[in-house]
């Protein structure tokens, strides 16, 4: 079976610096979006999420506002995930000893702060109320979650690919904040476009498949870096959210790195639940934006009527095997965190 070294694009603030724990410079992997350019106010639907896990560590991720009170991100940004190497079975389950890579209890959503803006200092605009997560046991697949927030944030709307798949060769843009340490790095939200999809994981469980792409996911080359977890992959053609940053095969600056994005389309039931709690309707790619009165842009694929609830099109997963190490390489002292604006 094919084995791939994986990391999560996660930034965790622990009790000592990354240099103390790993011997690497703190800033070695703190860049957001490899090769990206600063993204302006038109990308304000991409937000930063800062929360706290059960070990008292700060967890920093990116996310995307899919309604004024709902943020889409990676599940590992809102759930406890112990660090360490692990291996996935052919059906995407943890088979290694220990707890590494296994999803634990959900983080207290009220610890989550949502920041808006293209660069620092960012504004705290909302706090978490409730999280909605997939039910898989590990980060091997379906690393998807949504966060309900207490205060509506009105930003440019974004459509969702909740119907249909992803094609090899399709070009995407990836947007994220990266890490915020060290402060003198003056990091900003960035976007990189024209990144082709290199592979797409199959839909159905097949024990004989040795695909290196996680079930219900797709892979691209250099794009996301540490702290970009949960940031969106957007269709360059339609602007729709196709998936979110989850796993990487290596350091983000290597030419051989592959970045993996769980697709959102197989999880429409989860989106139904979250949007109902938010009192909103999703904007389906190709359909009219809910409440806009706009004409349908792609009635053949969207059906135009599908501006609210959609049917769950996920049908399972396929074989892949991976050796993973959770992306806790970016560690820094809380004393280095910039003052928060509440």
C-alpha cells in the first residue's frame, strides 16, 4: 500500500516556542499561502479562528463565512486531536497504537474568536456558540466542521459546491492567514490562484484501491502552509467553495508537497443542520443567491430550485494508507501572542 507522510496545516500555541521544541526557527513555516499575494477586502469572507483546546493550547486556523452566522473550517480546528505519528487503514480508520490522529472531544465553541480583515491588527467580530462536525473517528477523512457564531458578520457572499464533484485539472484558488508568529513577520491573509487539481479520491469504499488521496478529498500542489487549516479552496471558474485545507504531505515550500482538501459536497446533511441553526440557506454553486432575485447561472447542474436543502451525495470512502504527524510544528509562547481586541 502507498504510504504518505502527512501533516495538518495547524498552528498551536503551546507553553514554549517552536525553536525550543524542535530546534527550528519559529518563523520557518509561518508564511500563509505559499507563493500567495495579499488578499483584499473582497476576500473578507475568509476569516481567522482562534480557540483553545483541552490542553490549554491556543489553536489558530482559517475559515470561510458561508452565511453571516456560520463559519466553515476543518474539523481538527474545533476538536481535540493528539499529536504523534499514525497510520490509516484502507478504509480510512486509525490502525496505529495510541491516540494520535484520533478525533477527541469537541473544543468548547465559546472559546473560539472569529477575526475579520485582510491584515493585522484584525478585529474580533464574533465568538463561537455551537459547532457541527462530521462523525468520522480520525483525521484520515472528512475533516469538515462548521461553527455557529453569536454575532452576524456581513461580508461578500460565497457560493458552495454542495452538488457535483471535483475534476482533475480544474483550477482553484486557496486563501488563508497562516500563523501570526513572530509578530514582526507582519503576516497578512493571502491568496494564490491557478492551482490545478492533481488527483481526486474515489467516492466508494474499495479495499483494493491504493489511492494516496484521502476518501472524498482532492489534492493540489504547493499552496497552503501552517495556520491555513480550514481555509477554502475556491473554484477559479465560479468562485465556489469546493473544500477546506486539511492535510499536507510535507513542508509547504517543497516542490513535491501535496495538499489535501476534504470536499464539502458529500456532507450536505451536516450543512442542512448547521444552516438550520443559523436560520439561513446556502448559496448553491450555479443557482441564484438566496433572497437575491438573481437569475440562475447554471440551471442544468443546480436545478435552480436547489437554493436551500440538498440531498446527501456522499457514498463512502476508498482505500488509502498514510503515516501522519499532526501539524504542531508551529508552536510559540502565549507571551508572544499579540493583544486581542474584544
